[in-house]
């Protein structure tokens, strides 16, 4: 949120410094439109802030913050993770309790390059 940018940027600098000190890396993920893009089909919705649920034409109904978290995770995994196939990823996502949607309805993405192209 814009009100916390000063404190947040200081925290990120501190976290980055500490991570580098122990040989780790902090990855910044662009959060733009993550609450407005359906993680199932990729359609972007025009949503006012007061609307807490995202309802998509594909049938996905999810809390906007949960949808955002899933999209951020997908952005990270598509750029930095060793890809094991989209079906395996969806199965793992279901195990977390985040995924409440029928897997057969999710558009096919079988390799990392497909997902990278979506967010380019």
C-alpha cells in the first residue's frame, strides 16, 4: 500500500542486506493487477477496492487477496522455479488449500515458457 512505502522500502533494503550476508537472494515480484487477474484463465477484471471477491466468467470465485497471492506465487514460480509441469504444480497448490477450483477447468500451461510469455 502507498502509505507504507517508506517503511516497506527500508524493510526490503534491510532484508536484502541480511539475505546477501548469508548468501541468499531476495526476489521482488511485480504485484500489478494480481488481484484483478483471474489465476485460472488469465482474464483481467475491473474491480473497485471495496469488492472483496473476484468472480470470473470461467466460474472461478475467490477472495481477491487469495487470488492475488496465487498470482504472485505463479509469477515467482514461472520465472525462478524449476518447472515440473503445470499439472504437478496445480496438484501441489491444491494441497495448500489455496486451490478450490476444478483442475480440469484451468487452461493448459505445460511448460515454463508459456507462463513467462503471459507476464512479459
